[in-house]
C-alpha cells in the first residue's frame, strides 16, 4: 500500500474512532442534561438499562478504530486484544440481555419514556451487531445495496486474522 493510501486509511480510522467516542459522550451528556431530569426515578433506571450497554459498545468501537489506526496495514491485531474482543463478542449480548431485564423491571409508565428507553437499547443492539456480527454501517447512498451483502465487520476480520496466527 502506498503512503498516500495508508495515510488516508489512518485518517479514516482516526475519524471513526473519535466519532464513536464522541457519540458515546453525546449520548451520555444528552441523557444527563436532557432526558434524566425529565424522567421519574423508575424511568431513569430503565433508561440506564439501555444507555449503559450503548455507551460500552460505543467505547469498545472507538477504542478498536483508534488501535487499528496504529497497526494499519503492516501488522495484525495483537493476540491479547483479539482475545478481549472475542470475549466482548460473547459478553455484550449478556450485557444487552441484562439491560433488557432492567428495562422490564423498571418499565416506564409514560409512552414517550418507554419509546426513548427501548430506542436507546435497540440502538445498542444495532451497534453490537454492526461491530460483532454483520456490517450494517454504510454511506447513505450505498446502504440499501450494500447492507444486503451481509459482510463481515472489519473488527471480526481482524480478530480472526490475529487468532489464525495461534
């Protein structure tokens, strides 16, 4: 890979990593400043059932892209990191299920709060699927055609490459 393409790829990974971390921050600040003050204590607990998994998955994704930026394209993911992400692929669904239990136990009485809580939790599921199961994120102009190809996410490819070295 020539230097220009490598630099462009590093910039792209930097943008993706920072973008995911900024998204986590925005969700957290929006929840703390706008949503939680308007919710009852029970509704707030339900929101945390969806928000906590979302924040965790977004931080995992941001960390992945930033780490990938340092090794692209000359080396594979370190084995320890691959093992960690392989474990997260199993642990995240448990976290999402626990979040769903919290939501069910503290189900919001107001429909708007229920929609918010379920929407945040569903977005966490989509983010997990996008990074650990099948790629769902594409530019808007390509989305309908590309998403039906069921591509393996870059993170999963990197984990497989690193584990194949064992």
